């Protein structure tokens, strides 16, 4: 009786026990299916977490003052190859942007199972080579698409909620052994590679179920000795869709013809990425910045939005053509991407494939660039915000920095723009701050997504501390040659050595421009007027108060205003993206706030409102700012305005 009563009182035990058996049975079936196709001895690897890239060290404020190389030079391994080999001997993690001359000598395909890890071939190398290194994305785009849409699933396949196939390679410890020099993808119905040195990876690239009759596809790789003088493969990367490869990579094989296609890229010749040139004013006292806002690119080309003829428009192609046109018209000293380069929303499910698309025109022209993350950049894909910004920081000509790790957000950093003279004085500070995505729920706003995120107090304190740590320098800046110049017609013998009157100068910290994706709340405050009563506004504002008017909280604007003085010139201009149909500049409480306007056909806009990019010309060595727009319907400068301080 007691036992029956106990059972009646706990009906949930029966329900749980009825679920456990089918779940365990299904799991056993999955294990049998995925291990059935791996014929050789195997070992399970529990691969560690996301994007195994070297840590980029503690954040150091401002760019270095010294000049840096403009060209990309091949790594010279002939003079002292072992020094570089020894320095790389411990680099046995996947880091595709790090130069590495150590060749790959073996590849295989592993099966990655949730909660288990990846099962790969077990080969005894007698300690002569590194362990298996996993290329951090699935082989098939269909798997990557499902995982990427979940957002920030990370690179650890133990956490991926589906069985996938992944590519693994082994890197040699030295330069004198056999190395991989070619890779091909071949299906069962195609001719197999013939000749010496070819090897087959016996694990197929697709997990084939009994009902799937499609032919299997296998990888083949060719190895050679150093005496054969074939360039070895030193790194591999997977990209999805018809997008450019990472810098220095070339197509090795198409892994899957499904749409979007999966491509395997290889790096053979090792280059050292160029050191990003130190931003400097020109001798005429100018420095030009080109802002691209809200590209909203995806892995696959999406339909154009808010255009008169959708059928005649290709969102990626036509937007990239615009960017190329504006770059060639302006020849900027710096390009700033102010967030939402990626569309998020389930379409930019592999960040790397999209990043290579929008950066290609900039890297090809060797233009220094900065980037911020917007609210959509981390909505889907494999990377956290920090991993995303660290990836951007390692690309050629990038001034992007991850910033202090312990602080709110990813991508809080500053860049110094210096004089072109030997004194290297900092004349302008460019600030990038991460405004996040959605504010966390609070008692007054319990639902996540009701409000946008904002610049938090620790970010504010970091900006003030970093700004005030700069030593004041003579201002306005005068080139050294002018300080010692005589006025025309002066009798030099009577006056002796000449120096500009010091009372015309003062010591001050340089002015700054702050780039933030989501607009600060003050962008919607009352505008200033000049002495004649004219409102200090230039441009159009189509979008007004969106989700309580930009960021959820105030703080950064008032804090910066409080430290502005004759000794601290402070931030003169805030630059925003986010609202694609706003392109205005307005002065509010003595500080200018400008919107870039949407630059992309892949993003929302408005029919009749041209896509545009904003240009900022800082003149007189940092004393003046002029701005104008480039638009898709004219080659003229539009809305040219002097920002009166």
C-alpha cells in the first residue's frame, strides 16, 4: 500500500523515466551513425573554446609615433630560419591571421558531436609534430548557417547542438620534412588525382545517411619534399558564399556545391602584414576622414531595400561600387566604419565571410581604417563581441583595438593623429566607443530590447582618465619652421634670432572626435543658435525618437563638457550611424553631433533619399572641421558645412 501511494504521489517519476529511454536510444544511434564512416583508429578531442588567437596584450592608449613600413615584405627564412621556427614552435592553435612559416604536413576530417567533442584519426608522430588543429568552422555551409543563426555559439564543437564535420590539420615543427603543397576536393564520380605524393582523407566531408544516395566527396592532398621547390601550405581557412578570401589566401578547393558554397582557402607564401602607418596631418595642415555607416552585409547577397527598382539592384555589388567610387573621389587618410557592418538578424551567420567582403576595397588601397561594432554586428555568427573586434584588430591597415578587457563593451580605444614634422605632436584624438546592442532589463524596463544600450560609467571614466593623462602641448600648433621665420622685409641684422611670440600660444590637450554607433540622447536635444538667431543645423533628419531616442542613458556628453577648458580642448564632435535616414549635423550645447547617413542598399533607407557617406576634413592642424556628403546620385560634394566651434 505504501509503495503504491508513493507512486501515485510522484507521477513525474514515470514521465521522466519514459523520456530517458528514447533519448538514450537516440543518442546511441547517433554515435553509431557518425562513427560508422571512420575506418581508422580514432581519438576524441575536447577542443577548447572560441577562436584560439594569441591574446593581444594589455591595451595601450594611442598609436605609436614612429613611422612604419608601407609595403608588405615576404618573410625571409633564408638568413635565420630556425629563429622564426623556434618562436612559432608553441603556436599550435588556430590563428589564421598570424604569419607562420611552419608547413602543414597532414590533414583529416573529424566528426564533432554535442557534449562529446570531435573524433579524429589517431596517428603516432613520435613527438615530431603538433597535435591536430581544428579549422574553427564546419565544412558545410548548411551546418554553419544553422549554428551561426543561433548567435555566438562559439568555436567549441562540444557546445554545437548538432553533429558536424570539421577539418583538422597538423603542423610540422621544422622546415626540412615533407609538407602539403596541394589540396583537392573530389567526389566519388570524378577522376581521382594521380601521381606521386597524393593521399586521400578517408573520412568523407558529409555525414551520409542511408536514405541519401548522393555521391560522397573526399579531400585529397599532395605532399612534397623541400627539394621539390613547391610552395608549402602554411594555413587553411573556410569561407562561405561568393565572398573574398582573407588577405594572402587563395582558393584551394570547393568543399560543397550547396548554396552558399563552402570554399577552402590556403595560404602558401607567408607575408608579414604591413604595420599600419601612423595617422598624420599633411604638410598643409589637413587630415581627411571618410565615414561609412550601416552597411548591413550578409553572407549571401540580399535583396536591395527601399529602392525604386529592386530588380535592377544588387545590394552587395552596387554598394561596393559606391564605396569604391567614394574612396577614389576622396582619397581619404582614414576610413571609419561606425557599426552595423554586418546585418545580423540571421543573415550574417559567419562573420569572417562577411568581414572580408566590406574590407576588401580598403585593404587593396592600403588605407588605414577604424571600425566600431553596432547593435546588429553580434546578433548572429560564431564570435563574441570581443572575439569579433580582436579579429578586426589583426587585419592589414587596421587601427581598430579591442580596448581594456575588463571594461564594458568591446572596441573602446583611441587613436592619435600627429603632426607631419619631427616633433610628432598629437594634434587630434579619435575615440571609438562601443554603445552595445540592447540594454539589460531593469525594474522599470523588464523586457530586454525595449531600450538600446549606452555608454556605461566605466567607459566614461576611462575616456576622462585617458584624455587627462595626455600632457598639454603648445596650441594652436605651429610647424617648427614657422616658429623661427622672419616676417617679410625684416632687417634680420637688427632683430637677431626670431621666434614667434609665445603669448600667442597656450598649452592644451588636443581636440577630439568621438565615434559611437548608437546616438547619444543629447542628439535629440534643443539645437544651438548663432548670434543672428540661425539654428546651427545642416542636413536632413528623417528619423526622430526611436526607442526613447538612441541610447538608454545619458552620461558621456555631460562628463566631457565638464572637463573642457583652455587646457583640455576635449571632444568637439560626436559621429553616429544607426539611423540610416538621418544625415544632419547640429550643434548642441557647444558640441557638434553628426549622423553619417546610410551607405548601403542592403540596409533600410527611403526611396528618394540617396545612399551617402560623410567626409570630415580637419584643417589648420586640428583647429577647424569641415564636412560634406558623397551621394549615389551625383559626383559633387553635397551639404558642405564648416562646423563652427
